[in-house]
C-alpha cells in the first residue's frame, strides 16, 4: 500500500513537495489543506486529491503522514497536533523561532514516538552529498576547516522580513545545518557580525542583510559562513571543506553548464536564479528519503534534534552580532 500523504500549506514549497509525492510510486497525495481554500483546491485538483481541513486530516485513517509547509508560527502547534494523532511528520524549517518552544514541541514528539523529519533540503543536494561521501570515505583525512558561501540574488520584501525571525534563523540556518553536516561535530562557539548594506528598510526592521559567521567545534575545527541578501550575478551557493589530507569543494551550479569560447573570450550561462531551481533535485531526494524511511521503518534525518541544534546556533549568532562577542552555544541550550 502506498503511503498516504497530506500537505498542509499549498504555497510554492507545498507544490514542489506535491510533485515529489506524485512522482513516487510508493506514495499517494490524499489531501491538501490551506488557509485559502482556493489555493488548496488548485493543488488538489492537479494531483487528484481532496481538500480537507486540518482537523479532518488529523482524524483521517487514509493519511499516514503530513508535510507541514505552513508559516513558521504554526509549525510547533501542528507538529504536536499530528504527533498526538499518530501521523508521521515532515516539517519545513524551522520548527519555531523560539528555542524553548522547540524544546517543548520535541518532548511531545518523543513522548508519542512520532517520526519527525525537518526540511534541511541541502543535505540531499547531489553535489553536497558527494562532499559528505568524500569526507566519510576519508579522502581528505580529518576535517579541519570549512567555508560556506550562501548569497541570495535579492532581498525579500519587508513583510517577509518581519515574520522570518531574521537572517540567522531564516537564511543562515541552512548553513548552520550544513556546517554540522560536513564537520561531523557539534558547534561549541559562535562569532557573528551583521550589517545593512543592501536595503535600509531591513535595518529599520532590526535585521541584517549581510553577515559573516565563524563557528568552532570543541576539537578546534572552524567553519566560516558568508551571507548576503544580494548577489547581482545569481544564486551563489558554494562549499569547500579542507582536511588533513586534502580538500573537497562544490562550485556554483547552472541550469545549463556549458562554456562558449570565441573571439570575444570565454563565456558561461548564468547561475540558477534562486532556490526553487537550484535545489530541485534536493527537494525531490529529501521527500524520497522521507518516504523510504517510512516504508522501511528506519530513522529519519535531519531529525527534530538537528532542527533544534541549528536554531540554537542561529540564536547564538544573533546574540554575538548584537553584543559584539563570542558566544558559547551552552549559553542558549
């Protein structure tokens, strides 16, 4: 029997996940819910699914798992509701913007024995996966340092900034998870610096649009992260990991990866314009991994604890940037 799914939230990421479910023979999209019924109906009709409200989905026997793609401030409540309803859960990051609320939510997950996966899709990008595989195979020796560059092509609107939790909890949180992923160790200290260079309105809202962060593990490994809300040349996503025996890196990706040479010089096509195209394969792979874990009853990763740790690093980065000091992660745990 295919795994029966419901999607909560019919926005663009919900639509991406709906396509991934529909493409997987081991899964079936049973129902869609959204605060705007018209949006839910559009997605449901595209995939031959029903439109149901949240409570109906929670009590539906034909639904085994839910994908939470709703606004961040609803995530923790929905996780708890569906954990108590006995459904497996995939939730887009973050679980919540408040560490204490996440801790309470994860206690419910643990008490109910719920399967929970958090949507850090970059772990499933084929290029970043290849980096991790090279590290795990010992091809670069013991990991010593990592550099992560993550720059958006443009800043989001003010309404988004207000609800996002800020650059560290919204944007850099993906890089914090990747740092843990490639270093293979927990972060011990955080030093962060933020400024406003792209849009003064972002600063007026109390946020940053440009940030640099240095993470250090207890073993002394370093990871430097560079973030910007503006990259005029496209969606900039690069990782380099240095070890005792070598280095492995993943460069920027293009929709068409060719190089043209003529009398005018060497030219290449532009980078992907944003995450929906750059990480299409990653989104497909993470949903496939979620389905695989449910079918074979294996542990889910990234887990709720992975989500908690990334949020804790983000909180430490915010404190560091505001107070101009190094922050021990133990201060926020």
